[in-house]
């Protein structure tokens, strides 16, 4: 099947599954990232190794016309930053890492953990003019446990993707025919620094929840004018005397710590 692909490394298993199904990727559209916590290196490397044309430029209506002229039969989006134009010439499907209509938005996974949701999931839906609102084609749910973090959540998403892609590619007409409107949903705004900030007067359980929700991404430890960026942070229970990042009832350890300027001192 002739396919176009939009995405970064976060949902690269979608690209891997398309290739495993024998899809011909006509062009890969990615976007600029920091390559510190969000990456595009793996999808670009796969494109290079496979001889797939690739670009970091935002996909346009002209690109859709060019893909149609090449006989594109399906466009798949998985973790793409930009709003893409929509065409009816070929199906356009987005993979979203929540069980829609729960958790519309570009980064909903932390909120599911922060709110101690019972279930997460992944949804394949038709692309529409508004983000994450198109008809549902395929949806899988999975239970979240009491120690869920961002990394383990995404591992569960990755486990569901190959079978979903297989069904999409092998039964595309039937999947499209069975599309179901999402109904009422809610768009969740992107988390802000306040959501991933931990302070020394914070209870250890709350600090642990925040660090798990954003695990693998930067969190901020703020103690007055002191601000430190923590990546891979965990809360350890026990006495915090002598520890650089204490909280009430424990202290934080981190894979990486980097001092930050205090906002009120930035000119």
C-alpha cells in the first residue's frame, strides 16, 4: 500500500508496523524537535536507510496533491506537531495515545497519570479540521497501575500499535466503513511548568506523582530563588538531611540535574 507518514520518534512503532506490513512510504514528514527529550532522529534514520524522501517542512495542500499524483492510498500521522490540511482523495488517519474522546490534545498522557485514571489507551481516528476530533476507526484500552509513569504508559501504547496497524492496512475499507463519531469530548491544554514543578514543602506522594507523570521529561525543583531542572526523577522515602532535593517525607534522586535561572532574575 502506498502510504505517506507524518511523525516524530514518540510514536515510531507506527512507522515500524507500516513497514512490517510491506507499505511503501512515499514520503516522511517530520518536524524540528530539541532532540533532548523529544526526538526525530530514529524516524529520519529509518527514512535514510530505506531511501524514503523526507522533510522537516510543514506538510501543505500542495504536498497532498503531489502524494495523490503518486497514487497515495493512505496517510498516517503519529506524533506530528503541525496541523495538517485534510483531503478526501485518500484516507488520513491519526494515531493518538489516549482512548479518545478522553484526552484530546498534544500531550495528554501526564494528565491521565496525575488524575490517577483507571485506563489509558491508543486510538486510530480519521483526521479532521480540529485536532483529535475525527471519527474513531480503531481503539484499544489498557489498565493503568498505581505506579504508572510516562515511560511505562508509552510502553503499553507501543504494545497495542502493531496489531492496530495490521488491521488498518489489511482491512482498510472495512475499518473506514465502521468509523464511529467520537461524540462529546474535551481538549486538554498542554501542561505548563507549574504542572511539573516540585517544591520542598510538597508531600512526597504528590512529588512522586508529578515525577512519574513527566518521567523522561524535564521537571523543575524550586526552592525559593533556586530552580533546578531534573530529568528521570524519583522520590526516595526517608530522612532528607543532606540531600539536595528534599520533600516532605523523602527526597528526590534524578538521572540528570541542571541549574536554571530564576525567572525574576531574567532580563
